[in-house]
C-alpha cells in the first residue's frame, strides 16, 4: 500500500461545475497537508496548505482535512477551463530534521467550456 | 516573494558530459530539496538539505552530486548520466523544521540525456 493514494483520473467536468479531488493516506505521522497545481512541463504551484483537521478556504478553493479518517479533499467552485491541470496532494512528516513532502500521483482535471 | 528560480530551464547532455543544475531562493528558507519527476508521475525525493547540511539522500546514484554553497543556493552536479535519467528536476524550499513547512517549487530543469 502506498503512503498516499490519489486517483489519477482523468476527471472531466463542464465549466462552472464544483470539482472534488481527494487523497487518502496511511501514515499517522503526516502533520501538514498541501495541494499543488501542475501544468504540463511546469513545476508544481502551491495552492493550499493546512495542518489541522477542518476546512480552509481561499477564493474558489477549499481544502478539507479529516485526520481521523486519514482523508483530505480539495474543492474547486465555479471551475474554469484554466483550471485544467494535474492536482497533486502532498503531505509532510518530520524526517532527518526536515519536513519531507510526500506526493500522491496526481489527478488530471479537464474543465471543458 | 515565494519564488524559487532554477537554471537552466532545458538541458541536453551526452552520457560523458558534466553539467550542473542551479537553484536559488531568497525567502530565508533553511530547507532545500531536489526532486525528480518523470512524465505522468509524482515528484520523487532525491536530496534534502537542512541548514546547509545534507540531511537526506534517498539512495540516489553517485552520478548525481548535490551541493549547498550557502543558504540561498543549491546545486546538482551531473556526471556520466544514463538516458533513463532524463526527467524534470525540481528544486523546492521551505522554512525549515521549526516553522511553517509548506514547500515552494521552482519551474524545474527539463533534462534530456542522449
């Protein structure tokens, strides 16, 4: 079992839809949770960062963490074609004196006009 | 400013060449990372520097040699690479173990070994 599980998709939705992206994890040592957006052949761009269970909202994006279920989600409201990208969840635990992000395999999102 | 700058953006090298990838950040971050990413795969950790000292080496072959000359710079020296080493090499930084830990990534160096 991988430490971080994420459905690779692709997930195809119409413009304006609410998108739900999810990851599960198995290691209770993960303390910090991040969502990245990666366009083709570019570096990952940090979208959301949280460290506690509950919801965190930033514009059209809402990150949700449920530590008891080891489950995190990213919701995108009013999705746009420009949101089409790969969304990577990442979570960090302390190792060797540093917090190390471990990534899910990414979900490919396609928002069609 | 949350920028991590990587140079060059693209690199083509032969198997007998020696080249270096460079990464720079001016956010005062004390942890810096090298990741390798193959197409349609997540980034895989290679090295971590914490306070300019190598803290993690994920069993990376010796043909990859990291260096951290100061707190703002991170290099990856390449020698005698194989075609299967072709990938996107990503540098990242974060504040460090005692503070906020979100990691910021550069745009990567797309490496092709011929």
